[in-house]
C-alpha cells in the first residue's frame, strides 16, 4: 500500500490538475491504440467518455485512500464493475506508464521523481486491488 506521504502527493497533484482533467487521459488511450490498434474496438464510447471514466476511477480511489477498509472495498467493486471494460487487466502496466507520462506532461516543471514514484505506487496498488475484485467475483 502506498505510504501516507505518497497518497498526499498523488492527491495534491490530482487536485492541482483538476482544470486539465479529464483531457489529460485522452493521450493515454491514443497511445494504447498506437501500440495495439485492436484496442480501439475494446471500449464503448468516445475518447472523451473513456477519459472521464478513468478520471472518475482515480478520483474515487483517492477519496477512499485514507480509509484502508473502504479503499479495499472500493477497489474490489471497481474491478468487478469494470472487469470487461477494455483490456486494462492485461495492459495495466502499459496503461500505468502512460498515465504517469500524461501526468508528468501536464504537471510540467513541478514534476519530481518522488511524485512519479508516488503515482506508480498508487496506480499499481489500485490495479492490484481491482484485479483482486475481478478474481473474487469469479470465485463467488
């Protein structure tokens, strides 16, 4: 689980980028389709809709981040709800890298190695929790 400091860094950066969101996420999906042209067919809706979904997922996870029990429940539920949304289950390392790159570009000169590490820790934790939710729904 990310440290309290990492969560604070991520939350503060996410809030600071609020005026630019969810547009920040559009290049993430553009790069995914560039990497794998079949990816475009795996999502319903426009790039803007996809960007809003991703923005909402991160925001929801951050809202729960100070309460571990709530966070685990939130991540598991998000995993179950989005189990068949695109290819995030298989492509999450690539997507996480692209999300971090998009945040770095939007943050510009205020981007630091510590912030990059905090985002990486948070996003991987988020993906792992969502994957646990997908897997637990298969068992139930």
